[in-house]
């Protein structure tokens, strides 16, 4: 019963006939109230009707929006053909064909010539000096430059310093020149030749090597002294080429500090000053003049 009352209140239903006023100019009936038959005429539920109208309008709006979405996401060809198409998934574009990449090349005409490259002698000198330093040669205070392509060279691949020259020293003749490139610097043969002496028992010379060369029709002997023990790379009777390493700078024999004592003898005679001879001959290019034996016999 309570539910009915609540519904009646919601619909404004009272169970009584509404009293309407008479039209103008018409008298009211004088019949007694008990002779009237009560008729129940419910009012239209205005509130419920408005709510239903609002809900219907919302549903219609959602339907229109759905139709617009389907129309925008579905291909026209699919709708015309009646195919089953997912209205949510966007259409997938076909992959464009990939063209093979052409090789870019340039073919020069046959008559085209390369430009000549200029060679920098300064760069070459610096490079040889760098290589010498890596090999352990100290080039500080160098007083000469060596040509590594010549047939006659200095006893080191690059210029080095000198501590003592040829001449009288301490009351006796110093028969050579003392080069000071540092302990362990590689010593090279000054020209092609044959090793005459290679020994570690050299007395005052310590570990030393002598090589005979044929230069200007004469037998010239070069002498390398005070080398390191165990550093000799040649033996007696061995043929050597200019620039071959024969040993390392040391401090053996009667020596006071690591250095190379270098001498030059001509035709088996006494030693001569090596500096003038090297300055005159080092850097020269000449053809072979025969073997040491041939020159000695002739």
C-alpha cells in the first residue's frame, strides 16, 4: 500500500474529481452533491513525460554520432560491395613498391691524368728523426744530416752529437771521433763491405767491429768501438750492406760514458780524421767498383 501511495504522489493522483469553474455566463448546477457520479480523471504525468523525452533525445544523439563514425572510418568501396568491414579499425594503406638503389659511380675519361704529388723534404727529415727517436737515437745537438738512400752514409741513420774529435787528447793521439747518440742507439755500416773483425774481447776498444769497403779504388776500413756486450749482429767474414745495423752503442773497454768511438783507415794505414772524410764521401751514389779482394790484389 505504501508503494501505491508513493506512486500516486509522484503522479499527483488524489482520487477526487477536479472541480472546474463554470464558463462565464453559465450558472452552476443546483443539484445536490450526492446525485453526482464521481469520475476519476488522472492528470498526465508531466514530470515523467519530460524525463522520457530527454532520454529519447540522448539516445538519438548517440545514434547519429555512431553513424558519423561508421561513415568516416569505413571505405566507400566496402560499403558499396557490402563487405564486412570493422567500423573501428582504420583502413590499411598498401605498401609502396621499393625501387632498387642505383650505384652512383663516376668514370673518368681515359685521357684524364692524376695531378703530381709534391714531396716535402722537411717532412721526410722530421719523420726519419721521429723514427730514430723511437729506435733510441738521441738527435739533440746533431751536427750532420744523413742520407739514408746514399751508398756511403754516416754511422747513424740520423744526425747525432759529438763529444770528442780526432787529435791529441790527454797526452796521446785520439785516433777517432766520439759520437754520443745515447746508450743502446743502433750503429750502422757506412757502406757495403766485408766484416774483418767482430769481437767482445777487444781490450781498450771493448766490443768492437771493423769492416773493409772498396771506395774510390781503395780499401777503406771503418772501425766501431765500445759497443754493448751481446749487441753484435755480425761476424767475421760476413758481407754487409750500407745501413745494416752491426751493434748498439755501449760503454765497454776503456770508456767513460756511453758513446761510439769511430775510426777510418785507408789501405791498411794509420787512422785519419773521420770527419773530413765523411763530409766528403757521405751522401754519394756510385756504381760498384769490385770486391775488397780484387782491389787488394790489383
